[in-house]
C-alpha cells in the first residue's frame, strides 16, 4: 500500500481528500495541531499524529518510521481579512512552518509533494478567466504567503529533486454528498457555509461585502468548486507524480463564475428560507472577480469534475449543515 502524510487532515478540505486517498488505496497518516481542525474530521482508517508541521524533527521521525515518500500539505491559516489585520501570523504559520515541514521532508527522502495553493496568488482578476500563466500579484497577505511557498517549492525541488504539484484552488465549497463530512469550523467565513447557517437560523443575517464592484450585479464573482471534485484532483496529482510526472502548477476551478448575490439567491431557493441579507462595505484584499481557466488540469491530469453545479454544491452544503 502506498503511504501518504496529509498535513491538515483534520480540517475541512484535508479530511475530504483523506477519504478520497483512502478509497483510492493509499494508507493515510494525518499530522494536525487541531488549531482549526477537529478530531471528528479525521477518517477512521487514518493514523493520527497531533503536532505542528513546523517541527522538522517530528516530521522526519513520522516519515522515516513509516517509510512515507508522499506528502500532501493542507495545514495553513486561511482567513483573508485576518491575514490583512495580522500578516505575521500568516507568514509564521504558512511560510515558516512550511520551512520546517520541507526540512523534515528532505531529510527523509520524500519524493512527491502536493501543496494547497490558492487563486488568491493572482492579482485583481480583470481577465475573464485566469490561467496558470496569469500574473502573480496577491492582493492580501494570505495570497502572498501561498505565492512564497510556491516559490520555495520550486527552489527546493530544483535543489533536491523532490517533485511537487501546487494546486491553486478557487472557492471550495459543498460537502460529502452522503453527509459524512463537511465544513465543521464554527468560525468559518465562507459564503456558502454562513448562508447555510443563516438559512437554518443559526445566525441572524448574511453580509455582502461590497456591492459596487465592476461586476454585473456589483458583488464579487467567484468560481465555486465542489470539495469532492477538488479532492479527486489530489488523487490524480499524486498518481501523476508517482508515474514520474514533472513538478507543475494547476488551477482547480470550473471556469464558471457566480456572484455573491447569485449564490445567496440559490441558497434561498434550495432552502426555501428568505433569510436576511445586509449590504456591507468592501473588505480589503478582495478582488472583484476570480474565475479559473482550467483546461490544463483537465488535459494533463485527466481531471473530470462530476459535481459542476452550483445547486449541487449548495444542496450538499445545506444537507451537511442540517445534520451537524
Ligand atoms: N477553503 C478554501 O476555499 C480554500 C481555497 C484555496 C486554498 N485553500 C487551502 O486549503 C487548505 C485547507 O483549507 P481548509 O479550508 O480545509 O482549512 P481548515 O482550517 O479547515 O484546515 C486547516 C487544517 O490545518 C491545521 N493546521 C493549521 N496550521 C497547522 C500547523 N502549523 N501544524 C499542523 N496543523 C495545522 C488545522 O488544525 C486544520 O485542521 C489550506 O492550505 C488553504 O489555504 C482553501
């Protein structure tokens, strides 16, 4: 059985990816400090180690003791507005901790490394679709930390031979269609999560941050991708590296944009609840439009999304939230 260490495997996305890796035949090990993740998210066949990814000795020991050569790195701090207020927290957790992780990986001969990058590495997003060649110009410290790790990986890979893939996720949402897993973090700021909470009367209203953007209805436009399709992209990326594929970077999105107002309308329609929506000021660090050009991952990794539907994303997120 091929083994893989998943950092952040107790978090929202990492836990879904763990299930997909397990179903694809991998033996899964999770390293997580439970800062935002939860033990309940960890899939039962996984071996869990509680600890920080920035501890190179711990990482080296896990990797050598279990002879693990594959790492998927999800652990990070992820809230854009918080990164604007407290950039050093983001540099410490997303960059410095990754230095420790990579040190441990190099000392134990890791051959394949997947990195959770983000569309936030791109600039203002004026293009209709953003390709991997688009300019890297992060609008917030969160995006800067992810762009820094991409650079670090390229340089570490060149020096060591470790091959790596950075997946630049667009807006990840939804939940396991069987409601075994989903977004559990009570402090989540993700639009679909907070709208589900409002529909279920767990919060009084939803705010739209900025209604004067140069988009069709004035609210920001994002490319929402189902967490199941995103998870499958990781399985394919790891297989690609295992077969000797070279290091690379891929967008993971559908190439379809929906505005914040459209998403809220969809949630109201699916839930049948007309929850309160308030217009609020723009948040600093939010680009107007982020929509992926996703031909490259489809062509090179053979990725074929199965859940490309806003209604499906919203329905699965709401079903999960109902039984939380
Ligand atoms: N959610 C999105 O829409 C989105 C979009 C683009 C990229 N990403 C990236 O995906 C990854 C996972 O995001 P998520 O939404 O699942 O977030 P999450 O907060 O649910 O998961 C992060 C996990 O990492 C753990 N963690 C954080 N710092 C750690 C550290 N130093 N050592 C060990 N564990 C640590 C947390 O406890 C948590 O379990 C992140 O790298 C994020 O930047 C997410």
